[in-house]
C-alpha cells in the first residue's frame, strides 16, 4: 500500500536542480518508475511464497516473520535519513547506488543457502529501498522542471507502485508455482538492469550540504529492531525469557535516547514540534494502523490459504487480486470525495470499511470457500485505498511547505513500522494460540479494534481547514 501515498518533495537536491532536467524526460520517468515498482513489489511478492520458503529452508513461523520484516524494518528505520543521503551525494548517484545494491541483495536472496542468509539479504534490500525511494521522486522533480508536467509525471510514477501492489501476490504465486520461490527475487534483476541503463542517460544531480542525525538514526534502528525481535521471539518462546526481556528493555532505552536526541539536537531527522499539531499526530497513527491491518492481513491469509486450506501458491496469489485490483480507481474516488466533503469523510469511511471487513473475516473457518475468503478481504484493501490519499493531503496541508518532505517521510516511516510490527504481533498470536484459526481471529480482531480507535481519533480533526504545524 505504499504506492497509495501521494508523493511530496522529499529531497532538497530535487528542488534545487530545475535546470538539470531536459524539459520533461521520459527516460528519467522510466528509470524512476521502475525503481518504485521494484520497491513496492518486494514488500508483497514474498508473502505468498512463505510456505514454500519454510519447507525449503526451515525456520518455522519466526523465520518466516523475519523474511518479511527484514525488508520492511530496514526500509522503515532508514527512511528518515535517506533524503539527506540523497542530497549529499546527488539524487541520480544515490538512486544508481541503491539500484545496484538492491539488485545484488536480490541475487543473494535468490541464491540463499539458508534462512539466515536470506534474512540478511532482505535487510540489505530494505536498506537499498530506503535510499531509492526519495531519490526516485527527486529524479522526477529534476527531470520535469515545469510544474504541470511534473504533476502528470508524479501521477504516472505512482502507477508503478499501484501496479506492484496489485501484481505482488499473484506474481509471487505464479513464479513460486512454476519456477520455485527463488525466482521471486531473480525477477528483480532484469528490471533493475533496465532502470540502470536508463539512468546512464540522466544528467548528474547536484550535491547539496545536508547534515545527518547519526545518533538519531542509530538509536532508531536499535529501537525498531529490538522491539520487533522481542515481539517475534516472545511469541515463539515466551515473553518471560531473558533474551526477550532484555530485547524489549533495549528497545525502550533506545527509544528514550532517540526522543531525547530529537528534542535537543540541532539537526534532528524527526522535528518533534511537528507533532504539536493534532493533524500530524493523528495522521501518523492512522497511517500506522492502516498498514498494520493491510500487511498483517496479507501475511496471515497467505499462510491460511496454503497451510490450512491446501491452496497452491498460484491459487493463493490469485485470491488476493480482488483486494488489490481496485486500488487505483478508489484512490481517485478518495480525492474526489475529499474535494467535495473534506478529507475527514473518505478517511472515516475508509477506516470503518476496513474495520468492517476485518470483523467479517472472523467468520472464516476451516471450510469457508476460498472465493468467499477473497471477497471478504476486499473491504480491507478498499478501506486503505480510500483513506490514504485524503490522509496524505490533510497531512501535507497541515505543515509548512519546507516541512512537506519531512512530514511525508515520517508518514511513510510510520506506515512501514506498522506493517512490520503487525507481522511480528500477528505471527506471535498465531504461534501462541491453540489453533491457527484462533490466532487468525485474534489478529483480525486486534486490527479491527485498532482501526475503530483511529477512526475515533479522526473524528477529533477539523472538518476542513486546520492550523499548520510549527516548523
């Protein structure tokens, strides 16, 4: 669902390089779109292949959770600093380096002899994706100096992510069924090579001074990693075990140091004054919960369809098509509703639609027809597609123009953290329950309750206009 996020300026390099583009270059757009497609694809393509990966490499539920979260966690943890990296070395240079690293990590995933190597390669993939994400949008801004042309180019750029979201599960299922799970990673290589070939025709980007918040970045990585480890291992081995307790304590200490560094640092990567505005705080919580519901649901039902119902990877992937296929159309509907009634209306409608879908999934049992399961998952996808464009527009309107990139990065980070923690928590619920169905129902109930709570928080927002957050 990351592709649903309406882009905003994320790099000073892009904004400062109006003269480097050549009047709206399709080469620039093609290179940027391919990278965004790969980033979005790899967040979902792996989910349908998890049972086959487990049979091939072992590792149990905790190992499968790390295959998903290794990518998402690194992506989320490094997102806030990635824009500064792009500024320092130039957008094209950062994007090219990210593409090369992403391709090498994808090859390592495909050739992984064991689960540990696969998880390590997924972490590197996520780190490369964090660099590529802001740099790809910066390239679009660099290549399209005219505002109207740039708006159209950004709209096309988002299509890459939307197509990846829709294609991820079914492509992963098709490749796993026909050629084996390793090909879900090898498929990245030709697209990456094509993107690099296009990139060679893009002018070099300028390098701008940008300070990195090293302490903030290190403590953010430690806090997110330790928390995810504690939840995953706690669900498998028990939350009272010393390694789990220590991990959760480390997460708490790292989070406290991170917040202190952001409050007192001269160049924090997360300006805390932004959160004084209710719109910003609520937007972050809503984005977190939307991704938790979506990514957590895809993770749980990928396992349910294959392990509990005996569906092949291909059939499981096909069953996700109804949930993902209407994303682009619903995005447009959300924008129209927001323009007519204000952003609160589609945000509330989307969250409540998603919650209703999750509650309906509580009825899924051992003998529910697979087509019925696919139909019941549709409201979960539609709810997110309806909410995110209006949510993003409201957030960006609530912050000063020079904080738009930071606000967008914070929202992206919050959403990725939500997805990673949902996989950790839902996996723990599946592992700790007496039966898979019991754990699945607790997972859906937890996600539904979260969306109802965030819908309540949305009701506290202004109907239309609101005060901007402080810089």
